[in-house]
C-alpha cells in the first residue's frame, strides 16, 4: 500500500505551480473530495502509480508518532509523580529532623536566635542532600549522555538550559517541602522546648 501526500507533488509539477499562483484554485483543490483529489494526483504525477489511499499529512504523522507522544506523556506523568514523592520524602525527613532537634532549637532561641535564623538553618540543612544529589546526577549525566541521546529530540543531552531548569525545579521543590517544618521549628517556644528536654 502506497500513501501519497502533498509533499509528493513535485515543485516543478504544473498542477502545483498553478495552485500556488491562483489562490482560488488552491482553495478549490483543498476542498475537493478524496477520490477526486486521488484521480487528479494520479493523472498529474504518474499514470503507472496506483493511488490506493490518500491521507492528510497530519493523519500520517499522528499514526507515525502517536506511540512516541503517548510514551512522552507517560514519562511526564511518572516524572510528576516522582517530584511529588520527592517533596513528600524531603518534607518527612525534615519534619523528623526538626522533631529530633526540638531541644537544640529551643536552646538556640533562648540564647537569642531569631525565627528567621532558625528558618534558614532548617532549610539549609534540607538543601544539603538535594545539592549533593544534583551534583552526583550531573556527574553521571556526562558519561551516560550517549544512552540518553536517542530519547531526546531537538536538544543536546547535555543542554545547559534543560539542566538548569531541572536543578531549579528540584531546589524549589526542596525549599517548598522544607518550608512547613521549618516554620514549625521557627515557632517553637524556647521555654516549652527546654522543659520537654
């Protein structure tokens, strides 16, 4: 089965050149039925070639790249789920660390640390492992770029803008995940924390 597309009309075809010069003729050709278009193309191009199916290029592209598009959507969904799990995991670890360090935070606040300093302390502690993981991922990206090359289209596997965007998303996610436990830690009453310890 041979499919014939608009790209099959050669540039030097008289039919194409007439349609390009006359917009009304182009509109009429565009509105022609599939069978009439098939007969027209059949007689204009080559009488030896049988046209069995005429489809729009967009339909052919959709059939060709449909699987890749579905796989890209599936990958995006899994990436989103991974990001949600990352945020939940970082939030849980930071909450656990804040609970473990309640007496230390109380002592710091009793000695004069302000809420902003405690907030920065907790968020900085949460960002440490994220930055270390990002650095290790970047180091692993360079040797693995040959494997990744077949899955990325239109960009280099080591694209600085894409890498910076991914790092920014992870850092923002880590800050958002650590924000609530850090706010709770900044609101600890020093006297209550000292009594509990």
